[in-house]
C-alpha cells in the first residue's frame, strides 16, 4: 500500500499508535508529582537474555545482579532523570504532538471513546496541560531560559493548546496566557536592529539565526502582530535566503572586524517555521516565497527512499540524533499546512503532501515493535521508530539500544502531519 492510497482512517490509526508508543515509553510524572507529565530524554529496553546491553559492560562470569539493588535502581530512575541534560525545546514539541493528537480526538467527537489511549486515560489535551506544568517545575519554576528559539517553540505550542481548549468548549488555562505574555517580552528584547534586524538565538546576543527568527515571526503572526512578523521575514529574506538554493541558511554574526559572517549550513527544520510564517501572514509576495521554498525542499532536502519500503522514490532528509532528531518532523508539520492551503498552486500543494506522506510511510514501514522481554507488559508491542526515514528502526535502534525522545517525537510528528494531510484532502 502506498501513501497515495492510504485512507485517512488508517493514517489516524498510525498516528494514534505513535502517540501511544511515545507516551508509554517516555512519558512519566515528574518525581511522582500529581498533575505533572514529562518526556524522559532516553528510553532503553532490556537486551536479549544473557547478553549485555550496548551501553553497559558485560557482567562478570558467575555473578548475578541482586534483585534488591536492581529494584532500587528502578525506583531511583525518576530522580536520576533530573541529572540528565534538560532539553526544554524537546518538551515543547512534545506538547505540540499532543495537541495534534487532541485535534484528532476533537474530530472524533472529543468523547472518552475518541481518546488516543482509551476511554480510561487522560485526553491528549489534558496530558499536554500536565506537560506544561511539568516543564515549569523542571525548569526551576519558570518558563524563561537562555535560548529564544526554545521559548518560541513553547509559546507556539501553548497557543495551539489554548485553541484546542476553546474548540472543545473548555476555556484555555489562564496559566498559558501568562506563559505567552512572559515569553513575548523575551522575544521583544531579542528582536533588535543589530545586524539589520532578526532575532538573537541566545542571551549571549552574539548570533542571529533562522531557528530563532522564524518561530518568533510565526508567533507574532499568530498573535496579530503582523508588522513585527513581516519585518522578521523580510530580514530573513534579505540576510539568510540563499538564492542559488532557494533555502534559508542557518544564521549570521559579526566577526571582530565588524563584518557580517554567515553560517551557511542548511537544515530541514529552518525551512519549516519560515514556511509557516509565510502562510500565516499570506499576501501575494509571501505566498510566492512559500511556493518557491516547497519546491526547493523537494529538490535539495530529499534522499532516496529505502527500496524495500512503500515510498515512491524519495523521502525527506533526516538530521541524526540529539536536537537533529527533531528537525525533519518540524518541517513536516509546516509542509502539512502548505498541502492544505488552497491559496498555493495545486502543484505546490501536491508536492508538499507527497513529501509528508512518503516520509511518514517510510517511518511507519521501518518501525520495529518492542519485543517480549524488552519491556514491561504495558510497553510490549509499542513501536520504536528510526531516526532516519530511509533506514529501518531495527538498524538504527536494535533491542537494547538507548532511544532518544527527539527521534521518536519526529516520527510521531510526521505521522500526525500525514493524518492531517489526508484528512484535509478527503474533506
């Protein structure tokens, strides 16, 4: 079955499976606190019996780990997670994924029976709200951090969460509005005339880049501050748009001589929020830029699909592990908006839809199940997705390997984008 012949219902089922898998493997309360939720940075299943895990040394011959200390380690895991690196922006995209799932629950009537994880579990929107609470507590009782792009992603996610709450006829939490008011002050401080405009990346204030400027522009556009949003897009177009590739470069800084130096790397996720902001603002010039950008993504940011999978030749390039594990999922989120936007040319919309569904098909066909003995009963049968759409998960994450949250959010995000694309097409 190819992506073009897969029904919206099947895509919704696939997205629900991804949501159940990620929340089961990575989701947990913060230090057992009620009303909280967070995504663990890593999940690692048990390796095959009698073999060491890839990240731990083999047991000495003739020795067995005592059941008491093994149980103690399991009890310590939630507290030990506080010692792991804190990835604020991964959690922001976790919120966004839950909002995607919540919107599909809304389409199913917003009843307990429509919930992604069964009628006895919290709705996706409720879980997302708990996650925002967990983020604040884990981030030392504040939503402010040192990176403006991180804060922009959370501001966008809480904006969508409130929109979901309004559509379910439940008023959005006052806290979310406070979050955005606080973060908007941060964005205003980061958008200066240095380097001719744009948004600083961090509070070091020595680098302006697409990853910060584009989501801040999208936030301004979605909150009615259109002049600010357009000014940021115009700066991106004048400073970081590479006309030869028709793609946006990473960033710009001043060297000691006072000259502007470009960071010329091109990443998939940089293109996504630019595309989203162009569509949000609209207008002939912005829509023309959006169409050019979708075409450039198709030409330059795709790789051959796994020949054994159902894809039709190419899928979006993925950017590896760590932060890069989120990049292509973010691009897919905004390509899905382009696919549904009737102001764009039909060919552009078809290209955007094909990029999303073919990449989602590759992630789906390349997944591997959590096997017997690899995890507890509540996790067996859930899926691990590859960090590359063109590579099967069994190769990227064999049993016993440490799996990063970012890469699993990427696959979930892509499957949600495919569900949205096919639902819009059928409507």
